[in-house]
C-alpha cells in the first residue's frame, strides 16, 4: 500500500506551461507517479504519457492536460489527483507535498541565486543550497499522516536538489520523517546528474540531504556497487556528462548509517 509524496515545484516543459497559462500546480511529476502505480489497461497508461506533436498542444502530455482539467472541475489539485487515481486504478495513492504555489530557488557556491526548478541545473555550478520561495509552506495533512503511519520510508532516487530535497523543505515533512520509528532508507542515485551532483559520491548525497533537512533523517543508505560494463551504456552517460556514483561505504558508515550495497544497474 504505497503512498508517493511528490514535489510540485516544476516550472519547465508541459507542466511549466500549464502553471503559467492556467495557474495550476505543475502536474508532471504527479502524472509520472500515477502511471507507475497504475493497474489499469496498458492503453490507459500509454494515453496518460502521450505527448502531442504539433499544434496548440505541442509538447503537452495528455495526462497533464487531464489532471489540469480535473483541477478546474474539482477545484483543487488534491481532489483532482484522487479522481485521476480512480481512473487509472492505482495501487496506493499519490499526494502532492503541498498545495501552495511555490518557486524553487538555488544559491550557488559563488553566491549567485537562480529561481525556477528548470533553470537550476543549467548554470552548471556547484549548488550550496536550495530553498523555497516563500520558505514557510505547509504540508498536506495527509502527507504527515502517511509518514506517521508508514511501515517503511524510502527517500529517492531522483534529482537530489530539484526533486528529493525540495519535498523535505516543506514545513513538517522532514520532522515527521525523523520522528518515524521505522526504517528510513535513502536510495542513492547510481549516476551523477549534470548540473546538480557533478563529482558527488554517495556520502556527498547524504551530506546534502543532512544539510538541507537536518541530521538523523535516514537510518539506511542503499547504494550501487556495480560498475557498468556495457560500452554503449557508458558512452551514453559520458555524452551526458554522467559518471557512476562511488559508494564509498566506509565514509557512509562514518555518518552513522547502515549501508546496504548491491549491484543495482540494469545494462539492458
């Protein structure tokens, strides 16, 4: 019975256009989670992922338009997601981290500040911190309740500074995770992300989490210990500027975490 807590700070692509044109919270990440948890007919999930290729809807995903339309019908994103969940017959539920309209900002190590989730990786400078504008936004009550009732809490994988950390910056979320007396597992990315985590090891990912959300957030770290052997796979990532994230289990353990290392790369 999975509850996915999803960031709603995207301002690029189809989500960003809907946010600017209609004033709705960006639905793209929510759509992705709905589709991942869907147990409906494959055609329905393909429909939600379908992107228009021309005309006024060029670049828009049908699922984003569907959710935005439901926001208009139901009056808010929370109810719209519940109705979309019924259509897709999802296993579990998907919750937006907050219902507030928030801008994600980044401060780089040279002191400059950029606003907008889609703009943050483009600077290709080391990020000192990310923060919300406005900074004090409330979490959805259902989010805090789900965390309190959880048997297991998974954080990540995903874009560290523009997806994982922002959800933890919403008021009450990090404290609720820290207070949960259950295994709290950080699932570390297997590759670095250009513009966000260039040169990062697994301990660097955990330190960034701790700097943003405070100590004691996670009790376990799940890390990849496999080096990709497929030359085409390595080349594809090298073109993007990505390299494998070094596990560095000794340093991770020095941070007080239980470390689980496994071969987690699919080379297919």
